[in-house]
């Protein structure tokens, strides 16, 4: 890679990090899930394309022919250049750029058969956002909506979610919290009534509060119910992503029990 080409690549990644239509994928697992769930991958750069092909064969044989020969081309770049394209070079030494799918909150309101929606009110920690998206994808939730200033498609959140943003709708929309349509709005709050997973409506919007202060008074006032996960005395609250995972998997286990 000559100096001009290296500069062009740096510029492309810098612009992509600010572009609301693009996603920066850091590491093989993010790239794997993006490809598996239908992302339009525009560019893949790796320090060692042969090693990447081996990782792909070992960990994701279902992607055979989708990456490298017969699929998305993998551009080889020196490891030193890779370290200028990402704040922390992933262990698998691969980065990629992909298009973000369009996010349609109106469809989430309307399509009530798509599963429960996780609503994060003003989350501050990108690692938490990523962990929530990962748990929501695994649990079969219908989507993740955030409010506030942080972009849920930030590269750090995508890395935390191992690219599972492509497995379900994920987006930021302040209006969704104010109007979830006909879906029941349930506030998850350590001060609420005891949650009974078997009684969670399958089309609920499950609202979780910001890391430090919890849910806003406004959202609590509009919620149809306020529910808590029981905790041992003396513990104030669970971490945001942990509480989302606990609620979603209680819901999923209750659905399994009801089906069998
Ligand atoms: C770190 S907690 C916020 C703590 C905040 N001081 C409070 O009391 O709400 C972040 C979010 O996780 C959820 N959460 C944490 N522990 C919970 C519990 N035991 N039951 C229900 N939700 C919980 C709530 O949605 C909360 O707003």
C-alpha cells in the first residue's frame, strides 16, 4: 500500500465513523454476523487475508464463498496501517465497512408480532448498548430503540454486539419513547412490582433507564406498569445490560414453557 493509498484508506474510515449510513465493523465476529444477517459489506481490510480465511473456515463454515475468493474481496494492509484505522486493533486483525440498514420506527410500532421491543432511555455506555443488542438478538426480540445522544451504531457498540445489529432493527428515535403505538409500555425499575415473566405481553415495549439515574419521571408516568427483578437486600440495582438480558431471557424461557 503506497502512502497515497494509505491516506485515502485512513480518510475513508474516518468519514465512515461519522456517516449515519455506514457502519464500521471491527473484528471477525462483527464481520461474521454482518454477513450472516445480510449486510451489504463494502470493504474488508485485513493484515493477513490467508489467516482470516482460515478463521472463517474454522468459526463460520456457513460463510464459505462469501468472504475472499468468490465473495467480498479482502484487501491486505500492513498491521501498522490497521492500527491507524481503528482505536484498538481487533485480535483477528480485520476491519470492514458496511451499509446500515434503514431503521423504520413506524414499522416497529405497527408490526406487533415481531416480538418485544427493548427501549433504552438515554444510555451512556456504548459497551452496554452493544451488550443489549447482542442479548436482544439472541433472545429473539423485535428490536432495540435508544433515545438520547449516543449513536447505537457507533463502532464501539457494534463491536460489543459482535455485529448483531444486523440481526434485528436497531436505531435511535426519541419519538418512539413518547409514542410506542398500541404496544404496552412496561417500565423496568428496581422500585416496581415483582415481574412475572409468564405475564409479559409478547408485544411489549420494555423500557430501561439510563445507567446512573434510571428511567425519567416522564416515562414512568406514561408506563402501563412498573416492574422489578427481585434482588438480594442491600443491592441497589443491576447493570443496564445485565437487567435487559435477565428480563429478555426470563421472557424467552416463559414462552418456551408455554409452548411445550
Ligand atoms: C444501573 S440501573 C439504574 C439505577 C438507578 N439508580 C435506578 O435506581 O433506577 C439501569 C437500569 O437497569 C434496569 N434495572 C436495574 N436493576 C433492575 C431491577 N432490579 N429491576 C428492574 N430493572 C432494573 C432499570 O431499567 C434501570 O433504569
